[in-house]
C-alpha cells in the first residue's frame, strides 16, 4: 500500500478505508459507514440500523450537513466497495485472466456462469479498425484495443488486491454530451451516447489526479457491488434477482423525487419518466443511487462476442417482468438510446 497516494480513514463501523489524495471522506453521519451497523437492546433485539456506504468527495473541502447539497451537486462522489478476497473476482484460462460472471438467483443462491471469458475482451464485428475503432477510438488497432483492455483489467485487480476494494460511482455518470463527464447528484445528461463514447470519456473523470484511475465499470465490479448490498442486509436476493420495483425507477414504481428546480414531485406508476440521477432517496442503496432502473448502465463486459452488457434496467421497463438490478441486457456498442447510460468506477493506482 502506497501511503503517499492515500490517507487511511477509519469508518464509523471500524473499517480502514484508503481515501485517495485529492479526495476527502464525508463528515456526514450517514455517509461514514462501510458495511453499516446494527444496535441491539439488552434482549438482543435490533433497535436501530445504520446502513453502509462510505462516501468520498473530490476536492479537499470537508463535507458536512451544512454544505451537503452544494457538494453533492457540484463535486464527483464515489462509494467504497470492500473486497476481502480479490480471487473471488476472476478465473484463469491458460495464460489469461478473465472476470467471473455471476448470476443472481431468486432462491438466495449466487451462481457462477460457466461461460466465462466475458471480460476483458473485444467484439467480433464492432471492434474493427476499419469501422468503429477508427470512428470512436482514434484509430486504435484491434490488437492494441485488446491489450489495453487486458492491461486495465489486470491493473484494476492488482489495485483491489493491494487496497482491499474499489470505488463505484455514487450516481449514474452525467455530462455525457460534454468533454469530461461527472458523477454528481441531479445531473440530467445521463444517456443517449454510444458505448465507445462513454468508454473514452469515463477515463477523463479522474482529471489530473495521478493517484487514481477512472473508467466505465467492469461487469464483475457491478456484480460485487450487488453481492455487497445483499451481504450487508440492505437488499434481498429477490430485490436483486427478480423484482427491483421497490427501490428503482421503473414504469411500474411510484415515489417522490426532486426536480431540477428544487421542487418535490411524484413519479406515478404506469409512467415512463427519466429523473435526474440521485433525485430520489427511494432509489438509494448503501448510498449508491439508481443501480436499479432510471437508465441502464453500460459496462465493459461483453456477451456472445457481438454485444456489450448493460445492467440495472431502465425507466420504461417493468422490473417484476424484466430487467431487475441483476439483469444483463445485451446491446450493440454503437447504439445510443434515451434509456441507456453508464456507471463509472475508480481505483487507486
């Protein structure tokens, strides 16, 4: 562990968290726990539950209850995902390393897919130099793109092995039509870009900070995040695997949210409505917003050698019928839709 790059902060539930230099740990009570904490009475009954979600903010100014809204809407934020055993995230095949591929079942069992080799990988038809790689990724060759993906994947795993976790974007990635995206509350520019565009732009979120790397999230990181929600008791297997209606923005869900002009509005059932990311506490799980519903989140994972995987479902879907939080949608990477965005991640160099 390189202490010149991080400051070790002890969370409210007693866990050491490496906070990268250039970021500050939140001083808001509800954002200072990793896994959460339960309080019991003398008879062993739970009398209070504090859910997890350790939040860091870009910049050095402290974040308190007094300046929370300003910080959340103007500074990039990330939530720490603890990983005790990095070998849980990958498998080996000959000389290569591939991300494990988890599926979430309704019967409280997590199954490992036998297909494997879904990441890091490039696509058969789309990732060709004469077409999309030239159009979107500055003419990088097919082999160079594969090597870049493999190197990035291994570096991510090495960081997790060293620092015992990674950070996931607290919100769906915003400012997608701008040169540099953000991970900030209430952003509405969260969709309608191709996978290639978002792949390239997510790398820019880190800015000039040499202590961290930012990227579109890997599929295995998304899986580890959902597993962590279950392990901490924030969500059940059913809420992940079969019906995320009660904690996501779906066609058949209803909740209150904050509009861009600061008013409180109601999202009624049987209405397809995209809301600003992080606009409703209804969509929060361990301080991460919109993992279920709102817009689908592109990942670096591929499927059937032709598509990239997106996760979490969208605002036009009915979660109890299709696309709960754990569901994988497969989409051609040159597609762009109003219900399709992405989730970013950050790891320490």
